[in-house]
C-alpha cells in the first residue's frame, strides 16, 4: 500500500476519535475510578477482617479480649422472682462482654469423679456498631451477634429451669473452672472474671454441709477436704449473685465472710457480692 494511503487511514481514524461524544468518555473514566475505589475498599475490608472458628465464633489469629465464666448453682430451686432477676443480670453481663470475649457456662453438677466441663463455650462476635459501612459489613456482624445472644440466653434459661439436685459441690465446681479454663496457658495475660450464681450452701456428704454449720475459714483451711478442693484463681475477678434462702439460718454475713476468705485465699483479684431476694 502506498505511503499516502497509510496517511489517509491514520487521518480518518484521528477524525473518528475526535467525534466520540465527551459524555461517553467521561462516563468511562468515572466507571474506571469507581472500579479502582471498589477494589481498594475490598482489599481494605479483607485486611481488617478477623477469621473466626465457625462453631465458637472465636478468633483464630488473635488473642481473646476477655474470658468470662458463669457458674450456675442449680442444686436448689429458684423462685420466679429470683429467676427473673438472674435472667436480667445475665443479660446485662452478656452485653458487657467485649468483642471476641469468651463466655463459658459451668453448672454445679452432682458430685462425681470427673472434673466438670463447661456446657457453653462461645465468643462474642461483636454487634457491628464499631464497623465501617464503607468497607465492612456491620449488618452481617449484627446478625451474628443476635444469633450469639439468642443462643446464650436459650442455654442459660434451659440450665436455670433444670430440676434441683440433692448435693451442692460448689467448691468442686469452682475448682473445675480454675483447672479447665482459668489455668489454661492459652489465656495467660487475658482479663478473667468468674460470675457465681449460687446460695453458696456447700453440701457434700463426707465433706461439708453448710445447711447445718458454717465453720471458720481458718479451721476449714486445715482440713483434708480443703486440700482436695482448693484451686488457683489468681487474677480472676469474682462476682457473686447470692441467692437468699430465708429459711436457712446459716446464711448471712458470717457465711459471706467465709466465702470471701476462701476466694481471697485462692488469690482472686476482686470480689463483689449482690443479693438476689424473692425466695418463697
């Protein structure tokens, strides 16, 4: 092809390009910018996403923010007012757990040879309130949190509704939380708290029956039974929801003083007690 024909074709292409409407060119440029922004936001969202275990919602690549253990003593019945008070308190507790804080639930089982295991083990996935709507998904986070809250509430309600048992091995249950959870090296350096829902009336044949007598802790500390049930609660903040039993004469200040001494001897970091009244 002669050189002049190449020049003619090139000139025709140039004139055709000049005739492209400016609106189309601007739209194409804007679409390109949006694609780039979308890619950047997707990459940023993936960068801040925290992988979790599907069954427990606990993070796999970062430590827990807190470990909270709820110990339910269901060895005696709860009145309806007490049950409602406990449900309200536990709902507040659930909502106070930070994102990726672990919640475990133990119950005071019948006395047996095995060390009691938790009946619930799930992490709080967070409500999504602190997530960005631009590059994260707070709606999905809220949906996960609702599932977590419903699951925990249903489990606690089920445990609270169980029938009473004949014995109350509370020392043994506290020891189980220390052995299985608080002493776990995976949780070293993480804030820990133990919430006990109980009338604190230890009742174990051959051990101690607090329905009949509450000894001084100094005397109890010298017993062989204490050596079997002692535990390490170092650094654990303890809160007690103290179920009032008006018909039990051994409950009261002296009873609470025994448990305060007992928990402090196990190196509990802080101890608080709140009465739960309404027993019938």
